[in-house]
């Protein structure tokens, strides 16, 4: 990596996981794991030293050429910023005491190393056979069993450990995903298990594209992949910044975010997101597949991305080291925060009053004081919304572009708008009021609807391409996802409404363990386990755990949310006062001092 010569050990280069067949292995595999489709087979010999771990890996390809790699595992401890002296050494310590001992380990050979996985466990039994443990105890055990080890240190958790998966049916659920690890990381942080989060942060940093190389196309510098296997590149770098800040808040260890390579990683993500493009708006323009609702026609400016973008900007500003080289970046960051706040609060917000205003919009307005700035046609208001909008409450719409408003309720975007303070206090309370008023639609038998309502009929055929996985009220088309419990809990605690989260957790606790921790639920009231949902989904387990932990210790939620910034509030007040948005606004006579 030439971008930061000497800052990052070469043995942990971005190619570390690039050609690895899988992070985890099929659970029914026997003996040594090999992929027939991969031209490389691996053998591993390990020698341990008294003061650390030294492993020699030999790899032989089809031409019998021997490739070797020495992996020194050193601990990622606090430093003065010299990344060349900070890597990994010890396995999990307190986790083994609190969560219990692993039954055994399994080694998956990589081209450049090895990943150690827990042995198969009998997780295919229902919760009644967990030796009398509570739902929370069972969840902790399952979370521990999902941990992936690299060079003897924990580096993440696999997406799911469904015992019914084997061979090709495992799809990509045996990988370590950045976004999927966030609730797992939060759970470990709340339990005081900081090492796995630190290791995850530093390992994923090495997968960031510091040099523009990918066949004949060059991706943007700073992009982070979706998983260790490096397939797709959504905006998961935003989650990485949020987790990095939470790690520092919870552990008190600021040395990680002060490292040279970490500071550079933050700056590269910011430069990528703040770069000028063919867009007139402060929101991020993205394609389909860029966020949690990844197959639902959300290209444009989806709310979830904007909420994460705002949160990442706030977190990055808090962590960036003050130096001359960062002055322009921080200035651009502050300007974007103000513009983004105003844009989302002003144009994405709908309640009964705003809906009535849109209903009376005039079109084709071109003057400076135009009310309908996006030329929205009133007929775009769907009949369901007129009846669904409560007297008290409101929410941010799912997407906004010229002549188009997506009025669906996107849960993660609205919840994270509260957590990040993108929403005002009034708007945050109104979102929670709407959730209470529409409980039977958004929560029902299992929290939480990923979006509402579902696309149906011809609309579903056109937008999803008749996607069989996204049929109405399934998967990303109105499915219910238990992992959203932890975002709901943080939002409720922040707004002093913990009873809402407690009610949702109670609904989930009744059946989630008996149902074997599904990925998502189907039907309008979430009565059925999703038709293609994986069981023992790690972020369903972790989301439930984080929600329970935060209810027991609400003060810990302060390490996750962002407080409203007084400077942004003052700047927004000035913008609102100087914005002639309404017709007939009285123009104050200007005074001049001669």
C-alpha cells in the first residue's frame, strides 16, 4: 500500500481477504475444508512462542509453487499514532469468563492466513433445550459461537449460523459483514469486551481501497466493502465511523482513532462523500443496493443513507485530529452538516399539516420564493397515506427527488434520524408518537417493519422486477426485522420514552428464541418466519441483546447517540429566518448606515 508507506503492515494488506473463498465454512463439512472451485489448497503449520504467536503458512498452487507468509500477531494497543507498531496478540479474555468457554475450534485456510471458527454446536434445537437458560443467556451463547478468529484473535461475527445450510445453500451468510457486525459490536462494547471491536475496526480498515485498483475500473478511494470477502461496495464506511466513535466512547481508548492509518481512513471516507458531483442537493446520491433496503428501487437520496451520512459526519468531526491539513476538510464538513440538516428537516418531513400543504401545491413554480421547489404533483399522495397519517405524529419520507416523493415509512432512517439528532426534538417525539399510534402496522407480533407499506400489484412488478424474494410483506418489502430493536431502543431512551422500547422487546421475547432467531418475518402482522429467512441470524441475536442491555443501563445509550449541536441549530435558525419560503412573506425594509 503506497498511500501510507510504512503506516500499515504489509502482511495485513487490502488483499488479505480478497481471494479468500469464505470467511466461515459450511457447518456440515467434515475434516479439512477445501473448495473444489478454487485453484488453491492450503496447509497450515503453527508454532507458538512464549510471548506471542508466530505462525508460518505454506500454500501450494496447481503449479506446485510454494507461497509463504509469516503472520505475527501483535496486540492493537494504545500508541502515539505509529500504526506500524500496533497489531494483535491476545485472544478474548473476559468474553470467555462472561459468555462461557468455546467447545472447540475449527480452522478455515485462507490464501494469506487462517480463520478459526467454533466447532459445530447443537443450535438446531429450540430454546426449550438450552439447559434452562433464559432467552438472554441463550442469545449470549449464540453470539459467542458466531465469533470468527484470525491469527488467534477475534475479528468479527458471521452473518448467520443456520444448521440447515450446507454447501451452496449457505450463500453469503458465512461471511463477516461490516453492517451486520454493528449490533454485535455494540453488544460486546456494552459488555466491556473491547478487543473484538478494536480488531474488527483495524482489520476492516485494511480492506479499504487506498489504491484505485479493480480490473479495468477504478473505484473511489476510501470505499469499504460489504464484507471480508470483498464482493460489493455499499456505503458501509459510514457504519465503520459510527462504530469507531462508539468504541472510543465505551472503552475510553482513544488511541485507536488517533492512529495515523485510522485518521487517514476517516479522511478518505469523508473526501469520497463530500466530493462534488452532478447533484444540486446536500444529500448523498446513491444507487440501488447501497443500504439495508438493497433491492427496492431506492436509488436517489434514500433517508437511511442521509441519516447515516449525517451521523458519520458528526462522529468524524468529533474524532478528527486538529491539524493544518484537515482545516479545509473540517470546513467542508461543517458546511455540509448545516445544509444537510436544513434539507432533511425542511423537505423530507411530513405530518398532517405538511401533507395538507403538499395536497394544495401549485406546480411549475420557478420564482425564488417558490413553495413547491421540487415540483411535486399533489396526485403523488397515495390514498393509503391520507387515511394512515395520525392526528399526532409525523415522519421523514423515504426518498426525495425532483418531481418524486417516496412516502413510505423507512424505519431505520427515521430511527437513526433520532439517534443522530438529524431530526429536531419536536420531530423526534413526533416520530415516536406515530410509532405508538400505528403500533399494529409497524410492530404487531414482531418488531420492526423495515418499511411501510409494502409494494403490491403492478407497482411491485415494476419496481422490484417481480422479485420473488421481495413479495409483498416479505424481506425488504414490508418484512419485519428483529435487529431493528436496538436502534428503536436507543431512540426511545434518548427521547425519554423507554416504555415504547420495552413494549417492543416484550413482544419479541415471546417468540424469537422459540422461532430460532430468524433473520426476518413475513406477513402484514409478522406472524410467519420469513420464507427465505436464515435461522440463528447473528444481528437478530445481537439486536435483541443490545436492546435488553440498554434498558437495564440507559446511561450507556449516551455513548451511541449524538447530541444536537448548538452551532448547527444557530445556523439553521439564520437560514430559516432568511429563507422567503412562503408566499406573501413580509419583506423587511433594509436599513443602511452612511
